[in-house]
């Protein structure tokens, strides 16, 4: 944790931008909005911005003492790096991927859905922006898992994933505008936790 005498900026907008932009780019491909050759751009973004830079943001979150954001940014940064490595190996060593691994891919995506749901729970005590981001992300991973077996479900995952990426971008700019301009945008208000007191009648 950074000592009180040191000053460090808020790395959460950076991490959210890394996640949001890379997610939107991938969903261009999943929905079929872009050509299949666009995948090379997604891979480049995945390793550079979605992977490495997002993990840097996660490290700084841990240095600030923010366990939730640090865990999220490092986890999803690792996800994008694994996406890059998998696609790179598939293109450079096609013989390795000659067999079908649909079941493994489904389980892989489901586990990311479980992880995202676990991270969604704490957002219920944070703000609506993070609730939407992690809620749609959870659903997107499970739809992608189903999309391994059904093309229509795969496309539906692309649309919802694009909403997820846009919500992450919205949250990032909301934090930036509030910190730099003092502008409070809808959805960033902290959730009010109702305290229950035991009072004798």
C-alpha cells in the first residue's frame, strides 16, 4: 500500500478503458460486424492494451490498497493475454488444434463466467455503473459458452458483450470527468446501505 506521504493517481479509468475498448473490438468480430481478418487487430489490442496495460493498472490498484479493482484488472488482463496466446498458437501451429476442443472451450468460458459473477457481487455495494459492467460481462461469458454449440447464441453474446464494453467505457469516463471536471454523471452514486438497528419496541 502506498504511504500517506506519496501521491498516486486513480488507475481505474485506465483499466476500464483497456477492458472496454478491447471488449468492443472483439465483439465487432463476434457479431460479424467486421471481417474475419480484423482478428489480427483484436489480437494486437489484446496483448498490448487489454493485456499488459490493464495488468499494470491492476498492479497500481493493489498498491493503492484496492483489492477488488486489482483482482479484476489483473484477472481480465490475463484473460486477454491468454486470448492472444491461444489465437497465435492456433494460427502458427494449426496441427496442434486439429482436433475439436468444444467441451474444453465451453468449460473455459463458463469458469470466466463464474469468476465474473463472483466479482459482480461486491458491485452491489458500489454503484450502478459497475453493476451493469460486471452483470453484462457475466452473462456474456455464459452466452459465449453456449455459443460454442449454437451460432445464434454466439451472435447474441456479441451484442451483449458490446453493451458490456460500452458500459466499461462509460464508467471510465464518468470517473475521469468527476475527478478532473467535478461533473457527476448518472450511475456513479454510491449504493446506500441500509443499516438495520435492533430497537426494543
